[in-house]
C-alpha cells in the first residue's frame, strides 16, 4: 500500500473482515486522527471500481448521507485498485434496531426510505436495457443453473408461476441508479440517530423496486417496524399497488435463486438461504397476495 497517496501519514491500518464483498476493506487512522475507509481489489476490476467511484461522487454531491468518496487509483505497480472514502462513526443498523423500541425502528425506516428516494433520483444512462429485458435474461441463466444445481426449493411452482406472470410489469418502469444491497447491515446509525449509507459495491441501474429485495429478504426479519417505515418513507406513506407487486416480484426472484449464491459458502449457508426462501413464501401467503403480512 506504500504507493497509495497519503500512505505515509497513516498510523493505523486495521482489516475489516465482516460482510460478503470481494473487496478487501481497511479502517485507516491518519496522523491527524482522521478515520478513513480503504477498499482494494484486483486491477481486473478497475473499470467496475472506477464507475462505482464516479457514481458515488455524483451521489455525494447531492448531499446524500453516505461515505464520501475521496480518492481512487491503482497501486502495487498497477496490480491492485483502491478507493478511499470517509469513515462513518456509529452503530451497525442491524445491531441498532435490536436495541430500540418499535417507534424508533419505524422512524429509522422512514429515514432509510427517504434516503433511497434521493439515491434513485439519479437516472440511468441513456440506452440502459429496460428492467424486463434485464430480469428475463438473468432469469433464463439462473433457471438453467438451478435445474442442474442439485437442490430443490420448496414451493417451486408458486415462485416460478408468480415470476412468469409478472415480468410484464417491469417493461415500462423508470431506470435509476440502484444501491444494489440496501439493508440494515449497510446502514450506520450515528449518536444523533441519523442514518448514513455504506457499501455501494453492488450498485447498478434498474427498476427502483429492485432495491427493496433486501428489505423483503433480510431487514424485515430484523424489524418489521423498520421495514414498514422504509416503504412509507420511500412512498410518502402511500405505495402504489403496482409498486408493491414489483417489490414482491424481486423478493420472489432473489429468494428463490439465492440457493445458487449460497452453494459457494457451504451447507450452513445453503440451509439459511432455503429458510429465507420459505419465509418469503409465507410472508406473501404463497404469492396469493402481493403485500407481505408485515406491511399490512
């Protein structure tokens, strides 16, 4: 790391091991006592990481509460790429909601929904493939992988029928910048109970409702009050029925195919993914309804 600008001023470098990112992540403290976040990856990821950094610069310029992008480049004789960001002090969102009453969790959810609206104010570049085309292509690929993966998801037909009947709803949705991994573990709550967002490394462009997939798979299980708040904050308390149906679509899609992701991490994670899939099926009453029971 010696060839990263400013390295000589760093007095502490601590690796961060939590999370699922392929990035190597470090907490840096410099000689002025300033806390920084360093993310590194192989230089083969240069274009993706450059685009991620530039889009987060665009978001930060809008005043969104998030890690501020500070510097980007290559190091290690061009073999690795780095992004340097501001460090956000506070408590992990998942830990925070576990310690708070229902009303406070709902208020945090409102903040999360309002911030997500700001993130989605950035339109996708012209020529971006529409959401239906995106998701049909992913569906074909993942369904083929699923058929040969050796694992069977319970209620398979309920999931697949619901998906195939609702692709058409994606054809004319707006296309916006998506965080890509918007859930409580990627949120930091400060001492003033204000929310900030981290980890944009799965960002992409697509249907705004797709950014609610993690809410339906993860965050709702940590706090249903937070989950309701996020929808209300995003939709000003009045979500349109078609938006909720699209949210259900992405919940079904990502939960059903999550077993493919889990296979890389062993039996324990496979079991956990199948449990989450079952929970989504129950939340939407076997997809006989478009609104999860925790939002009613």
